[in-house]
C-alpha cells in the first residue's frame, strides 16, 4: 500500500512539473508585468502584418520572409505583430489580396500554409507573435468586409472624394450591431485558434510561439462606445473559453487624440479577460507634426506625446496591467514617399520613444515592450505615394494607405542601428 501511494505521489509530481514547464513557455501576466519562463519578459518588436502572405508557398515569397526574419533577429527583435486574419472577396478594394478568407467560411489553403510557415520560422528564432484577428479598417478586409457579406452593405471608402473618414468610421462601427457579422468573425476566431500547424503539427492554441490573440487592429467605438465595449467583452470571453494558454488584448490605440473615436483606455481595458493594454501614438496622423514642420513644432509634439503616455501609465497602474507601445511611426523627410529619402525626423522621433520604453523598463514602469510601425524589409513601392494594387510588392504600408509612407526598409541603416543598439535585455535583469 505504501509503495502504491508513493507511486501515485511520484506520478502526480511528475505530471505537475510537466504542466508547469509547459505553462512557463507561454508569455504570462502577473502583478502588472510580463513573464516568460518565470522571468521578466521585455521586448523589441515590429509590426510585420504581411508575414502570413509572404510565407505562402505559392503566392508568397518564403525566401524573402526568411531573409527579413533574419534581418529583424539581427536587430534584436523578438516580437512580431502579425495578421492571423484577412477577409476579402474579389471586389474588396483597398485591401490585401490574396486574402485568407475569400467568402464566409471559405479559406485560401495557400495563405493558411503561409501563416503556418511564418510561425514555424519565428519559432526557430525564438520570436513571439501577437495574432491580430480582425480590423476596423479595410486593409485586411475586417469589419467592413464582414458587413458587406452579412448585410449586403456598400462600403463608403474614404479614399474616394464622395466619402469622409467619419463616414467610414460610422459604417465600420455598425459591425457592433450586426449579430450576423459578429458570428462570421467568431467562426474565424474558432477556426484559427483550433488550427493545427501543417508543418509543426502543433495546434495554435498550444503553440508557445504565440504570445497573444488580439481582437482587432485599432477597433473604435465611433459614436457607439457602449456597443463597442459589449462586443469586446463578449469576444474576449469567447477567446478565453477556447484557449487558456495565451494572453488576450484589444489592439486599440488607447485614448486617441480625439474623444470622437469612442475609445477609453480605462473602461476598455478594465475587462478581466483583457490581459494587457495596447497603446498607439500617431503624431502625424493626429495632426501634431509632419517632417518639415520644424524644431518648435517637433518639441511641442514631444510634449503632447509625454502627456498621452502619462495618461496611459496612470490607467495601467490603476488596472495593474502592463502596456505595449505597439504602433508608432512617422514619414520620411519632407513627407516623401521615395525610398531613397532621408529619415532625420523619423530617427529623432524613434529615438525619443525608444528611450521612453527603455526608461520605463529600467524603472519598473508599465510600458514593457514596443512594436514599431512597420518593417517593409526588401519591399519597395512600384509607384511611391499611390495606393497598393493587386500584384504589387507587399510592404509594411497597408493597402488602404499610400505606399512608402511609414515603412522601414532594410537599407534604413540609421533607424535599424538605433533599434539594434537599444538593449532591453540587460535592463530587464535589473532588480
């Protein structure tokens, strides 16, 4: 009897250790901080949404993907924010093609395999992925495409003179009132979380290469913040019911520069199913500064950035959750779209924000990682300053924006050098 009891104790001990070892491979949040293998997890990261398309064996460019992953690894980048969803029928405009989902529940096998390949290659390089599941904007289909399918709606593209960005945001926010559109997205969420990687044989829900599931790229509650928050809470709860291994985040900008956007960092992230806060800072998009405005405007912009940053630090401390600065960028000098144009103002802006992240980690403040926008790598726009068209090279600049606007190229040596020299690993060991 004693032998039998001893055997059971030993068995449960071994199983418990195995479970602990497995859970430690996933990024976790504890006491307002990220942990990995029971150690602080801080990271340099990039937005690399196009990785899924580049990884596709037929329509992509796997050799380029491998080279660009190696380039980012050489910078010290260990975290990539990538698309794990794209929805676009053949008529969808200002969106990336080919898409993963071409009709409700109809998938492009080639793009699925591209996502499998991306995750497998990231695993080889000890990189973590933030998997974006939807989009408020059109460049991956997102809410507008679901509304088009569910409600037979006509999308008011703001790139056309007949429609404003407010018209578009009002339309995209109708997603929160469409049960049919939300069901379509939930079906995809289940599909991707339960997917088994065709290369590694590991199901996505059990893959430690994945750091987090993100509800959507920059979802906004434009004019309907209550409906927006109802959707985020319901969806985050649904994701957690499918997958207890991975973190969940919103993908919102934070408070944005305008209350009209219908987002509130405190209220939005107060959901217990949301593990950490996302913050985007778009000085140029928000009208604070563009290259060429001069030193005085630039210094005033940095003051606005500081104030925006500090507002979110207060929220993070109140909620006891970490923050990721997951989007920030600025145009090349003179706001040029030409790849050969210098990046003096961008480098100054990046330097300011990277040092703030570094200081935050050093002082055990909430901001514990960043993903700059975005890595274009070897890609170059065939028509700088124009919109992406089917068949064009894929850049870090999404299809609904003018190509060559914000992407960082593999030849941007000053920007790359700055990221490479930033050492968060040493600081993360400070006690």
